[in-house]
């Protein structure tokens, strides 16, 4: 029996990209998955793919900025599948722009989705994980957390915050049986992440990144399935092993 068989997981941001791939990977390994995001139709399509492949899945329309919606997402896992073993905090949003020309509404959206949303989801999951003295939380961060590029400073700050809060949370709950892990990824193809960038600002941002040697277009990109397999690897380690933090990049990137 695989380590992920008969587990129950919540995956946030599962309507596209990495989150959808993680939900599919976990389901293929026997985990029942509950998917959250704002785009209901896309969530339903991912669930239908999982179910067509023989997996078990449910979805809840969730805005990570809405505390009660995040709590409902987590509670649905227990109501629907009887328990909660895993939370993958993957939902996040990024916009491009300099701080000098920054928009407060965009900063608020990133901070509320990427940081507050993660905190609320962790707290909701711990309500089940701490009493059962068991559970795994994986928080998706970014290479940006350690090297903040121009035009992405606020997004980078949110990912640095996720890294720090994960370290602190790990120290709080490790002795209570809960594992807290992070995975830092860089340049993943096949996601919707950059599709929301303002095209004019993005053009300036990309030329700056290229001029400074930050963006190397020929170095290869990860696929969403690469990230999904790496997260499944973290979650499959037998207790007490914990891959606290994983850096995943394309070989030459
Ligand atoms: N792609 C990369 O190169 C890269 C690099 C480093 C880190 N990452 C990280 O990887 C993770 C996944 O990103 P991705 O590349 O797969 O991009 P993506 O396809 O845009 O996925 C982001 C997911 O987050 C969800 N989301 C955004 N805002 C939300 C909100 N307010 N409430 C609920 N869900 C929300 C989106 O769903 P809805 O729009 O349906 O709500 C979507 O499912 C993120 O944490 C990102 O920071 C990606």
C-alpha cells in the first residue's frame, strides 16, 4: 500500500497549474482530495478528470481572502471523507510592478491571498490535526523568497513570509505530531500565474530581468507534474522523517 493511500487532503489553488497537478497526483496515489479556488468551473473539470481516473475528489469554491470560506473548505474534507491528513497551501497570486508605482489594492490582494490565507488555512487544519496528533502541511513558496527580483518585490515578500511562518509553525507543532514542510519552486511552465500580469508592465519587467541576467529563457522550465511528484515525495516520507524544505528547479536554471 502506498504511503498516500486512504489519506484525505485539501489542496488550495487547485483550479489550474501546480495545484491541479498536485490534486491529480495525490488522487492517483489513493488520496481523497478536496480542491479549493475561485474558478468553480475549472475546479469541477479537475474533479471530473480525477473521478474519471478512478480517484475521489470534491471541490469547494473558495476565496483565500474569505476566512469563513477557507474554514468551510477544510471542514468539507472531514464532512465528506471523514478526516483530514494533508493540507497543501498552494494558492497564490502575483502581480508585476515596481514599489514606486505600486497599487495598494494589488499589494493587499497578494498579502491577503498568499500570507493571511495560508495562516487561516493552517489554523483551520490544525483544529483537526492537533487533536489526532497527526497531519502534514506543505506550503508552496518560491525562489523569489530568497532572491527578490525587481517588479516582483511584494510577491517575493509574501513568499518570504510563508517560509518564515512555516518555520515558526513547524517549531510549534512538531512535537504534537504535525509535520510542516515547504517547497520552493522556480519557473514552472503550464500554469496561469503570469497570465494575470499587466502586459505593458510585464514587458518592462521582462526586459529588466533579461538585462540583469535574472531570466534565462534557455535554461529550461519545470512542468507542473515535476512539482506534484516532489510534493508527493515529501508527503510520502515515513514518520519521523520530514523533508522540511525542498528546493526544486530545472537542472540548468
Ligand atoms: N509558476 C511558477 O513559475 C511559480 C514559481 C514559483 C512559485 N510558484 C507558486 O506556485 C503556486 C501555484 O502557482 P501556479 O504557477 O500553478 O499558478 P496558477 O496556475 O495561477 O495557480 C494559482 C492558483 O491559486 C488560485 N488562487 C489565486 N488567488 C486565489 C484566491 N484569492 N483564492 C483562492 N484561490 C486563489 C488560482 O485559482 P483561482 O484563480 O481559480 O482562484 C489558481 O488555482 C503559487 O503558490 C505560486 O506562488 C509558481
